[in-house]
């Protein structure tokens, strides 16, 4: 979170789910930190489909069926590097989206009960 909040396209906001801390891009709420050990990152359905095989191959990633978010387990420096890389992908994915004021917020994996519904 400390590294990401310094990025020019991100600002810290109250998470729409009400738990933890969140980051928002100019177009959408993009990351939720529900604990020091995990983050939900809003990649969009298209980016998840595009990188699904790679995401499934990572032990740090949890995918939840029908979610536009991925959960990243932050257990080591490599996981943090993965989060930073995927944040760049998420920012790119949201550049083409319509203004988030016209789109209802997508529920993060924490709200979807992601631990119970995850799939690999």
C-alpha cells in the first residue's frame, strides 16, 4: 500500500466494501487491502480471461468465479512484486472504461465470500 499510494494515478479512499483500505484510479476503485497479507485487485473480466492461465499458475493468486477481482496473498517480496505488476495491468484495463460514476461498483472478493467460492 505504501508503494502504491505514491503512484500518480492512485489515491487512497474508503473501500466501498467498508473493510480495510482502498485505492482508486481516476476511473474506478481498483484495490482493496483487507489485511496486511492480502489484497483484492480489480483487473476486469477481460484481463482475467486474457491472463487466466498465468494467474491460475501462481500460488499467490486466488480467483473467484464470476468476479472482476483477483485476490493476491502477500507472503513474500515476490508476491508484492506480482501485486505491483498486476496493478499496472489493472490501471491499463481501466483506462478505456466509462466513468465509474455511471457504472455500479463491482463487489470485491471479500464481499463475495471469495474464500468459499474460489476456484483454480
